[in-house]
C-alpha cells in the first residue's frame, strides 16, 4: 500500500501585501545539537514532543471548525513555516509566534529554537533509498523591495530557503510562476496554491512537503472490494475497501479511550498510526489528544496477529485559511497593525494578512520506491497470538511520523473516504 502526501503552506501578505510562507521539516536523528558558541543543547525528541502539542491543539481547532469533514494537514511543516517567519519578527510578535508553537521561552531561547529546527531540517534532507520525503522553501520577493541581508542569510543558512526577484506588478505572471514552482515540487499534487494575487503584494514565501511511501507489507489489490463505510449510525457510503490477511503488526487496545491503535510501517524510517475509536467515541478521543497520549500509544504497541485488516482506499484534499485558527492558538499580533516584522524589510508597517494551507492525501494498495533516509525498525517483545479482525469502516485518525525522531509529520481524520 502506498501513501502520498503533498502539503503547501502559504503565509500571506504583510501590510503592503506580503504573501509569506516558510518551511518545515524535522529531522532523522535523535542526536543532540550543541551550539558551537555556548554548548546549549537542543534535543530533537523534545522538539518532536512540542510539535505534537502544537499539532493536537491545531487539530482540535480544525475539527471544531470543520465538523464531519475530512482533515489533512502537516503540523510539522506549519511549525517550520512559522519558525521561518519568526526570523523576521521582534518584540511581542516574536514571543506570540513561539509561544503559539508551544515553546517555553524561559526554558528555551529563541536562538536555540531556530538552531534546533534548522538542524532537524538538515537531517531530514539527507538522501536515502526507501521513503521519499522532499521539502523546501522559496521566497519570491518584489523586485523593488529591499529585503534585509540578515534575514535572507538566516533563511538560507537555517532553512535552505532562497529568495528570488519577482515582478508583482504583473500579478498574473507572478501567480503562474509561483503555482508552477509548487506544482513541480509536489509532483503535480498541488496545482494551484494561489488562486488570486493582489498587485500590491511584496513577497510570497512558499513551503512545500511531498511524502510518498511504500508499505513494508503491501495490500494485495485482488482483495480490494466494495464495502460500506459508516458515516454515523444512519448513513453509509460504498468505498473500495482494501483487505490484508494474516498480518502481524504493532497494535494496542486503549481501553480508557475505547480505541484501537494499529501501526503500519513504510519501507524506511516512517510509519503510520491508524486510530479507530469505538462507534460514538470519536469526540472523547479528540478531547483527550495530548503529547502524553501519543507517547502512551507508542510505548504500549505490541506485535499482534490481525487475521483480517480492512482499510479504505481513498484520496482526499483540504484547503484551509489559518489566520483565525492561529489567532485562537495565541498568534494574533502578526495579523494586526501592531505586528513587528521589521527584521524582514526594516519597516514596521508590515503584517501578515493571509495564511493558506493545502494538502493532498492518497492511500492505496501499492507504492513507488523513492529517495529518503533509511531507519530502524522497532518492534515489541512478545507476539500476542490471539487473532482479531480490524474494520476501519467508520471515522478514524491517521498519524504519519518519522520513526527515528518520533516527529509527527502529517495528521488526518477520515470521516468520509468518498469526500474529495
């Protein structure tokens, strides 16, 4: 079975109209980075836990505002996007961004946060031969706008983000240039990131993430059949249902949350957790999502024989404007006239007006080999022999992680596999 995820976040406009969007990626190592000047240590597992806290907070807001709809997003990349934006922020604007990302600035200085993100991005970018994870940022700058050299240098050094001159006085041509760039980088998954572009725009900072993995134990297409997926107690839809027979994989029954947790591994150091709550228990599960919840699941997973695993084959996409949701998480000033983003242009009359996030998720029987880092396969000790059947024929959650750093890369809620 293959999974492809393409994600793009657009942080848009500063006051004279800046579309802004940074990058994101956490790395492939659990090693500690030491600051060369003062020996400060930034642990990638700590960053992963903080990112999970942000992910679940963001998920709860998305679920609240999009009831009964599929949800797909990359909290990992949004975190990095806002981290890049914070390079140009000062004063309370900077504090709000980093606190909104769940950092305690008393414990972790801003410079160490940036170095930790940059190190993890570097590690994720290392080539491999199993899972394909490609990510990057590009800053499209109005050709008459003087971007501060320090901001450009930091963005390049920490986040590998390059700036290029663009004529925003020709908005149609500028929009095509940016959309073509994103389409190419996401293998055509995101064809139109920007639907309109004001001719007063000064900068567009684009981030993309593309993920494609091949299941370690693929599904047999011959076993896929039409079956019911129950939207609720009264409604159902027919979906192509994949079937895996006699699969031994990591599994856990969370009695407290009335949910099953099943891990399916990719070839390489990435895996997907599928969380299936009992009928009518989705709300309870969502309310309980905390970093400790994910840690409990991972620590409790044990090898289990599943004599029949049913999982829908689906493709879904999402398109979010995140200004309101980020404001709910405490990131407010950057959208107001009080914003201080003077580190980008030297001008304080600059604010963010728009944040656009688009994602595409495809789940099918087989996958394609691609470049990525290889990793460690972690299994529990004893094999639990009692077989069971798992039917993902009602709403469920999906979490895709890098297995080395335990970084949450993507999160989804599938309420209707037929929903595009």
